[in-house]
């Protein structure tokens, strides 16, 4: 009997899984393997919300494999050591892996190739598993990547996608391959109260339900803060519980402006992957330096704390930050607003905000988190790097009756209508009774400081 190992990483599903399909065709038996890598903990990326969601994903993956006659083998330790040990235990000739673009993913692949090569075990790396289009598949003339989204989207849209692969009917796992216990959500401390259930089953059910009721209206509603017309699929895409190829194909089959707008958002994910694949340093360094002299943790400690805790005095900003803490997720429009407020109104280093997001976001990953923060900070791919989002104007536009603010900022629940976006204009006695802080900074002062820092005044 020939054996192959499939190393699951950020592709925790059975539907449309090229490494699993290739391994099943190449060998009689397959070992589905997930390694709990201490390197993730050492790097500070195993935040409680993601650990809880990961536990759900692994439990669901194991249950799906068992319904097909298999099981998920979970090991703990350095990835290269555990994969090599599993391959030796079962006599595997190949290890299959989804390609990644982060520096960590590249190092993991290099270590695996070195560890397995001496044993004669081949490492097969598969593209377009965590993205719809492989990062290097679409490039402009004279460059290794697109630095602007719109031309990338035009080319990406013409790129043919493979047909989604069905989940396997059976998975034969060799006997005797030892594995540890599955992690449990209940064992994770510090999880935000509103973190949803993880796993492929939950993700597929969510997409099916949303595509019936929300996809057609997505173009009109995706910026509506209170209406919450977004798909909320980002955590499932981050962990690979859903396939971006399948989502794009299914959306295009439905068609219409809503589907087109949704596909565009999936393309943004791929766009950021191809940027980071070409410029790995952008996970920590400015993609396009603006010679900023950012305020840091020491010089802006009080402002940063107020921002993190949702008490800046700007209601829509505070609503977004409180939603993040409660749900481990934030509406995309709110993400733009709170990031603009931190980097441009408070003039705080974008890396401080990105780190806080990674501490709480269920969908937090290095690629999209860091590059979205850079886009807002004006050090990334935004073609208007000096734009500043006014939280009052934005709140009135995207939360016109204040429902989103009142949901997350209960101190303002009794403030009627649009007045909720400017509580400092209420009569002094009433404002004081709210128990809500005064604005941290005057918006005009923040704008003037930012323009001066960028030599725009």
C-alpha cells in the first residue's frame, strides 16, 4: 500500500481541496495531518479568538473525515519534525501542502523540504488553495506584481478558475499512525463572547444562507453599518474552511451587481496575497515609505489606550472598537474608520493598530491585516495616500440613524437620530449625564498635524 500525507494548514476543509485530491490519486492511503506548531505561539499569533475558532475547525474536519472512514491526525511540535516523523511511521512517499505567501509559510516550506529530502520523501506544494488565483499567475509587464488594485482586478477577472473539486467520498487512513487529542474551544481562555462557531460545515451553511438572502443586495448594503449586509465569511476564508475558488464560481453563477461586488472583495484578498508574495517585508515595513515620524506606544500611550478601549469620544469609532472586542470581528467600513482615526487623526504608527487587530480578530492574518492597515495609513497601495476619513461624516453616511452606534455604545442609547454622532453638541447637563467621554482630539487639529507631518500644509 502506498501512503501520502496531507499537511493541513490554512485550508481546513474537504470540499475543493487540491492537496487532498492529489494525495488520494497518488497513494492508496492518506494521512490527514495537522500540527499544532509552537512557533505560532512564540510569534504571538495564536490569539484566544483564533484558537477557539481553530478548535472548531479541527473538530469539524475530523468529524467530516470520520464520516468518510478516516480521521484527522493531530500532532504537537515543530512542523518539520512532526511531519517527518509521521511520514516515517507510515512509510509515506509524498507530503502535500497548500502554498502560502507569508515569511513564516516560506520558512515552513523550506524546513519541510530539507527535513523530508534526506528521507527520500517528496514535498508537493499546491497553488490556488487559499486564494482563487495563485499570487504569481497575474503580473503586469515589467514587474513581478500589481501595485494598484483596479488593473489587477481587470486582469484577475479574466483569469480562468479551475473547477471546484468535490469532497472525497472515502478517506483511507493507515492504521497505527498516532495522534494527540483535538484541541477544544472550552479549554481556551479569554475568548470574546460573540465569536461564531468555526468549521467547514458552519461556513458552508452560512454562505448558503447569506447567498440566498444577502448576496443580491450586497452592492447596496455592504457599507451599511447597522444593516450588517456583509457575508461575515472572512474567518472561514482565513482558516480555509471555505474555498475562495468555490465562492467566486458560485457567486458568478448567480450573477448580478451584488455578486459582482462580492467577487471584487474576494479579489482584494488575492491582490494582497500577490503583493506580500512579491514584497514579504511589507508585513512589518512600509510598502511605500512616506517618511512618517509616527507617534509610538510611549509618546501616545493615553490616546492608544482610549482607542483600544472604545472611548475616543467619537461614537462610530468607539462602536467599531467595542464590536471588535465583543465579536472578534468588525464591519469592514468600521475597520477603515478606526484605522484612519488611529493613523491619521491620532498619527499613531499603523503597526500598533495592526497588532491590536491581530490580538482580537478571528479573521486576523498577516497578509490582509497588515496590508489593509498600510492601505489606510497611506503607506500601502492606496492611490490617495493622504485621504483622511472624518468619523462624523462617515457615521452620518453609513449609520444615518445611529443604530450601529447605539448598539455598541450603550451610553448613547437615549440620544435620538443623527445627534448620536456628535454628543458633544448636546446641552452640557445632558451630555455630562451620559457618562460618555469628550472627544480625544479636535478633528481639525488632528488633520492639521497629519498634513504637516506629510508636508501637505
